[in-house]
C-alpha cells in the first residue's frame, strides 16, 4: 500500500472518529458530568502522557532547540486555543451554528497554506472545496434554522477563533512533519498545549464527581480521551507527513456526514434524499481535492 493511500485512510479514520464523537461526547457533556475546560484538561493531560510513553518506548528522537518556538505555537493553536474555544463556544451557541462555522476551516487553510508552506492550490482543489462546502452546509442546515442571540454571537465568535486556530495549526505543523517523526511533534505540541490549559481547567477538573459515572458514561469518557484526542491527533500527524494541509482540512467536510450515518445507525435520525445528495457532494469534493491532477489552470506558489 502506498504512503498516499495510507495517509488518506488515516484522514478518513480521523473523520470517522470525530463524526462519531458528536453522538458519543454528548453523553458526557449534556449530562453535566464534566465542565468543558475540565474535560479539555483531562483530554490534553491523558494524550500528553500517552505520547510521552510511546515516544520514549519507540522513537526517542530529539528536537533542535531552534524548532521549539514553532512547536510551542502549534501547541497554542492546535491544542489550547483550538479545544478551549470550541467547547466554550459550543456551550454558548447552537450546534448548527458551530457546525456551519467549522466549514470555514478548509477555506482558511487554502488561503494561508501558499504563504506559509508554498503549497500549490489548483483549480481542481478549489472546485473540490466548493462542492464539498455546499454538500456539508446543505447537510447541516437541511430542515433546521440558524439562531442568533447575544450569548450565541459570543459563542459563534469563539467557534470562529477555534476554526481559524486549527486551520493555522494544520498548515504550520506540516513544516515540522517534514523534519521529525509525527509522535515526536505531537508529544511536544500537547506538552506545551497542556501547560496553557492547566490554569483554565484545573478547578473544573478537580470538581468532577466520579461516583456519578455509569458504565455508559465511562465508555464515552474514555472514547473521547483515547480516540477523539490521542488517536485522532496521531493519525492526523501521520497523514500530514505525506499529504498537503488542504487535503487534511478537506476531510473536515466528512465529519457531519459521518455524524449523520452514526445517528442513523443509532436510530436517532432518518434517511432522506437530501442527506444522500449531500453525502455524494461531500464525497465528490473530497475526491477532487485528494486525487492527483495531471495539469491545472491555476497554481498558487509564493515560494518562487
């Protein structure tokens, strides 16, 4: 199997993990078992420990001191700001607003990638992004309405900050993946991200009443810690070793589709023609962005 195929399988697995997470994490968050920032601290803390263990056991790679400022920036953007603003924003706004704003992530990536990594953005990729965005937005909004309020607008702003920070992380971390093993980078990214999160999440983390957790809540809790955090970031990092940041960002459009499939499997949603059409558009968009193009009419390359 080629590295490119492995990378796309890893990205699909990430989309699958996040897509399922919408239904699974709600069990913990909606029940009030853990407050948002406390949950984020636990996610970052557990992932940091696991990445350090794996790195010490299998990799043992050292990082040049000159690269630590960039790694610290990745920790701030990809872990601390990304996760804290998403959960805080989701608490204030409606899920549909958050899902719509998150569709801007791939767009931000294709705007900044040429200037940071010199990635070429072809007309085929732009077409794929457009088709995928239409499919994702249609799937998210069909039969629903976007709602606005004072608190909601603040939440929308937080989600926008989250989407922008994660977009920048996907682009910046790509440069580091070319030089180091993915586990090396993600280990340090989570370490620095954790240091930022601790002051904000410590009080909420120690206030958790673990005795109220049922078996179902424990399973959901560990899913978020192991899959949504550890495996998702690891697989994303492995993929970025091979594919462009724009291709990785494009898989975000698969998340609402997978979330819908999971909801259907759990009998929490119903299948409709609109959902099928949306799914086909998203799949076509991902295919256009991910597949190779022999020739292109538009190329952006600011390194030349």
